[in-house]
């Protein structure tokens, strides 16, 4: 298992916030959105989404276009083709990974 796979497993399945981060990534993969749009789409508190986005952004899983309130988030090119990330976002193997 390489460093990217370990990071994905830890961020998306090994922590309490993992399922929420998966939902955020699934939503952004369909349509890049800003924080407010994501919080409305996912029916989550703005600050909750902001915290998860900060974590994903710190690990370079997301790219951001724009600044401040209107910034729109995308899955970064380095991660968009990652097979393990795609697998977790599809929900395949999620239970097996988290055991």
C-alpha cells in the first residue's frame, strides 16, 4: 500500500468524519461547488463543511478556484484518477476497508 492509499483510507474510512468527507467528495465530483452550496446540497452545517474542506485541502485532495466566500472546490488532478479514491467514493469495499 503506497502513501496515497494510506492517506485515503485514514481520511475517508479511518476517522469519524470519513463518511462525511466521502459525501463531500462525491458531490464535488459531480459538480464543483462553494462551501455554501455544499452545505445546502448535503444538508450540513456550513462550519462542518468548512472543517472537512479544510482537512481535504490540507492534504491536497482538493483544488480551489477563486478566493474566500465564492471559492469553488474541485477534486485535484493528482487524485481524480486514483482508483482507490474512486472505489471508496462509489461505496465499493468501504466496509471491508474500515474493519
